């Protein structure tokens, strides 16, 4: 009898604990520990380091806003890197949104070999960025590159794609588009297949043509996907590093040197960790501004 009473009390105790609001936190406690250790603490540590002079060999010395003031007012190289980063974003982001949207619409049509074309466009995203940079470095070689060879075959002069300031950044944009186009195409294709078919059927009965279907049904129906693709493309474009590091190392001169390369050089080559952290947080602010603008522009246009 006593054992039954104790068992009932234990069950009641466990039931009360399961209904307690704090009980749910036991399930997410492992994630909270992981998130705090590997995300929140590094963020806080990086923010604190940005206000210090720190070279790894000596303890951090607090210098206040000196790093930020030096970056914005005194460091001309940082301003150049910021300008190059913005230039890359303005070139890459519109193309990385528009071209996959068109490709997704074409690949959604019942064409012959559709599976092959879908795989072909998705294939480059499986290649490492370092390998991509090496491959395109060969293709864009001024003497042995296949691109210049085709230009000469049609009577056009070859170009110094990676050795001239006017051509280097557009060449990097070309490589970045080739490498990342497939992922955005997959996202748009998935979003395109979620649009109800009856909307297109009803519009066709009303006499809508292909362009009107695309403009008034497809584009509004993909607005949620467009918002996600735009935000992620902005973030990726502002952090471009791998293909530039492999192909040009920031050259010629500083024509392709971006903020990510500026952070890498100061942090891991010159061991100016505080200075590099300040640059990283300024990059974070730049990304945040563009992301907020896109949210305000596109969120109100989402209809379903």
C-alpha cells in the first residue's frame, strides 16, 4: 500500500514538472549551451576585441573607438575595399537574382532533357570555391585561356581579364555567377512549383499570354523566395573572398581587394586582431543596412 502511494506521488510529481514552463527548457538546453558557446560568446568577444589593440602575443589593450575612427577617417585602403565590395554587390546581386529566375521558369517547362539541364545548372555548386578559382584562372588566362581563344576566332581581340583593373572585377563577377547560379535556380524552381496551377489555368481562360502569366502570377508568387534569395545573395556578395584570393589576391593593385580580404590580411597576416574585428563589425553594419532595405521593399509585396 505504501509502495503504491509513493508511486502515485512520484507520478504526480513528474506530471507537475512536465506542466511547468521551465520543463521545456530542459529539451533545448543542449542547443542553448552550444549556441552560447560557439555563437554568442564569439560575437561578444569579437565586439570587445574591436575596441582593443590586440596582436595575439600580448594581452588586449582597450583603445575605445580608435580602431573605428582610423578605419573610417584615416585608412584609405579600407575605403577602397569598401568601394570594391559595394561595386561587386551592385554587379552580382541583380544578375544572381534575375538570371536564376528566368532559368527556373525555363526549366519548369516540359522540355526535352529537362532533368539533364537541371543537373547541369546545379553541378557548379558542388565544386569547391578554390577549385573554381583555379579552373577559371586557366580559362581566363590571357595567352592560353579558352575564352580569349574563342574571341580571336570571331575576330575580337583577347583581353587581360585578371591583369587589368577595368576587367578584373567583372571577371570575378562572371566566375561568381557561374559558381552560385545553380543554388538560386534550385530555390526559384522549388518556389515555382509551389504556385497553384489553377491560377495559370484561370488566367489562360481569360486570355493572358506567356508574359502576362510570368509578370502577374509567377513574379508575385515567388516574392517570398525572392526575398530569401536577395538577402542571402547580399550576405554572400558582401563576404566574397575565396575566388578573389585564388584568382587575383586582390590585384591588380587593389582593384579586387574587398573587405573580407582586408579583414583576413590584418587579422592573420599582420596580427592586428582588434583592427580586423572593427572592420568585421563595420562590414556587419553594411550588410544589415542592405538587408533591412530589402525586407522593407519586398515584404509588403508578398501576397501568398
